[in-house]
C-alpha cells in the first residue's frame, strides 16, 4: 500500500516536470461584505413575516451602506412589506425611488411591475391598464410579463370587461411555466363565464400556435355547463367536436350536449310575454296582449308546426316583479320573451343574465346596449327624422329649414337629430327657436324664425302693408318648418304661423301629428302637412288591410302603432321558436340579429348588430279631413 502511494507521487512529479511549470488555479476566496450579516438578518425576519423588525434592519442596511450591492434589493423588500401591510402609497414611493436611484438594476424591473400591484390594490384599475404598456416583452423577463398580463386581466375583470380580461389571461398563459398553469387556467375559465362563445373561439384562434386550443375549448364548455350557462356550453362543445373530431373527449362532449338538450335548452314552441296587466299602464298592457293573442290564433291556424304556447307574466310595472317574471320564464324554458312596455332595463338585464332573447316594445334609449340578447322593436325619433329629411330634400328639393320646438327632452331631442340630419344632407337649418311646453302664445318664437322682423307695433293687424295699402307677403328665409310636438300644441302654433305671414312653407311633424285632433283644430292651415309614423291603418298594403280587417272584426276597433308593432314582434318570434332546426336560444338570438327585410304591418323591419330595429316608416300627409300615405321615392 505504501509502495504504491510512493510510485504514484513519483509518477505525478515526473509528469509535471515533463510538461514544464504550470499554475494550478484555485477557487477565489469569497469576499465577505460587512453589510451581508445585517441584510441576512433582515431577510430572515422578512421570511418569518416579522415585518416591523425586518423594516428596521433594511433601514439600517440602507443607512450604513447606501451604495451596497444589496441596496436595491433592500428597497424592493421594503416596498413589498408596505404592500403586504396595505400601505400602497408608501410602496409606490419606494418603488419610484428604487427605479430612479438604481435604473440599471434587474430589481428595477420588479419594481415597475410591483407599482402596478399598488395601483390594483387601490382600485385604480385604469391606471394599471395604462401603465402596463411600459412593460415591454423585449426588455422584461418572462416572469414580469406573466404577472403584468395577469394584473391587466384582473383589472379588466374588475371594471366589467371580461372579454378583454380573457384576452390578457390567454396571453399570460403563453408565458407560464408548468407550476403556474393551474392558477392562470382558473382565471381563464372565470373570465370565460361572461363571454360569448363566438368571442372565446375568436380569441383562442389567435393563439392557436401557442395554446392547447382544443383543451381550452373543451374545458370552457364544461365550465359553462357547471355555471348553468347551457346555451354557451352547447355552443362551445359543438365547436370542439367540429374542430377536433378525433379528440378523446369528443364522446363525453356529445353526451353532455345530449343531456343539456334534453333537460336545459328551451322548449320549442314556447314564448314568454311580459306586460303590465295591472297597475298604472294596464290599458297598454291589455291592448298589446289582445293583439298578441290574435297573432297567436292566426299563426296556430295557418301553420302545420306544433301549436305555440304563450306564457304571460304580469309585471305590474314593478321592477322587482319584472325581474322575478324573467326568472320564472327562464324556469319555464321559453325560447324568447316579448315585452315589456315599461321596466325595460331590469327585464333586459335579467334576460341577458339568463341568455334569453328579449324584444322590448318602447322608445327607451340605449336599452339594446345592455347585452347581445336584448333587442328593441319600436319607432324612434331618429327613424322619424331620417324619413322626413330624406323625403324633404331628395323628393321635394327643400334645402333650408326652420325648427320650432318645445324646450323639453322630447323637443330638444328631435331638434338636435333634425339639425344633424339636415346638415348630413348638406342642407341648412337657418333658425331653431324654443318655447316653453305650457306656452299658448307663440308670437315671439315665430317672429324670431323670420329673417326680416315684422314691426307689429306699427301695424295693428300684424301685417306689413305696401303702397297700395294691401297686405304684403313678408319674406322668410326658409322653405319648411319642423314642429316636434303633440297635436294640441301644434294645433295652436300652425294657425299663428299663418297669422304672422309664415306662409307658403312646408310643415313637418312627428308621429304625434297623426291624430284627428290636429285636423279638427287647424284644418285650413295644416293641409299638406307631412309626418312619419310606424303604422298606418289606411295603408294600401294588402298585409296591413288584412291585419286591420282581422283586428276590427275581433275587437271592433281600429289598431294603432302599439298593437301593430306587438303583432309584428309576435309573428317574428312565433316563426323562430317553432323552427325545429333551431336548437338553442343563442341561435334564436343570432337569427333576430341577422333578420333582414321582415315584411310586417309596421313596414319593412331589420335588426342591426346593436339590437335596434330599423324600419321603413310610413310618410303621411294631411289632405282634407284625412291622412293619406305618400310614396317615399327618396
């Protein structure tokens, strides 16, 4: 043993000698910094969440070694401690100091991300979204990008934009390591609960090279089903089966779709109806119900499909009862809802929550913006103005207009829309004069309309005379007057226009002018006056004639617009809920949204992507004692 050891030593000596003298490198001795122990104690207390003492030692380190190699890290830990203690303002200040004093330190990147955390903790979600743009992928580490995308997603969720949140969560997923995937997947599924399946598919398609798309479509379909959003679940699972027919999860997906269709999707041939059958608007609710029931009887008698069932709920014009009625109709698994005529907002929100297509009947503004399942079928001020202005300019050749309007919401709305529409046609509103809603003498606003003022004090009869002592026509600088008011007030204004020599001009009004009262009050002065309306019982259309005949035979009365639009809406929905090829409410929703040129008694109707109906209105003119329908050749 000993001789062998000696031989080895000799061999090594010979080898070293043979190769010449060399220097064998040894490990560099580790230099011990005097602040390391202090920092180490602070770190130990930080790990133990003894934040008070940790702060003291970090402060001592920074005071004694402001240029120490761990100074940036000490500031970072102070910021994290203040964040943990809920002192976000202090954290924010510390992070800004760190970035300013140590801009090249890798820790400064952490600080930029942690600033976003402080904004989020303070509920300043828009600031998180704005400042996140500073975190560039090319300059930050993957962990920073992941946390930033996740924070932005959380912020969008907090302010009610789940689709945008989902987009950022998916972006975050592309940056995750294996251990982080579960947490971000839960966020993805949570955001997806409130997102339409079409948007989910669109977002996933964007990341098809970076994400396990088939896994996510399937998981989101299951998640929607767990949250009882069955229409969405069927949509996603069906898309999954179509795109990935060979996936091992196709059989369970098909089974789940079958179970949902049997138990949870809408009942074919079943329609819900929300109306105020008691309370302050009973008269309107009962009028509409009668007309819907008439449409139901007609539809059931003329179609070979199964009989339509109508489930009617009384809202009593009470918001709470309207919401409860929507939930009850959801339990009844109706395919869609018609109504209401009041309490639109709460009913619409309830229907959107339950994913039930609802077509409201009313002028309530922005109602269709409450969700993609919410629609409105009614005549609007914008429709009326568009019909009048296009006819006036394109058919009658008018280019200069005046407006007399009541100084209330109705009047100012129509005035603004009319002015904008005229200007869009390159026409001109030369004057627009308001009056108070309770006014009866309109001398002042009428005189202000005129370009040449009439000196009534010099002419007791209110007219200027020429040299032959005959009344002279006072020139006006416009060709038409638009008066957006009811028949009673308009019936007072129009004769006064003639009295103050505003003659030889065209008169235009809203659908409120479609009233016999206007003719009774101002017959000689309203001849030729024109208005737009959503329904005209005297129309030459065969469809309208048949409807009016059926209505009069059933109710011994003439129908008005409210009954007519309820009839049209009912026929639309009867056709959809009775179709065997439509299997889900989302399909009904899509059919309504894509409905084009529906030939109804309220004119040709289509729906746009915002859920609002577009109608080709009737243009009516007063001739003698009646209204006649004009051909709109614009």
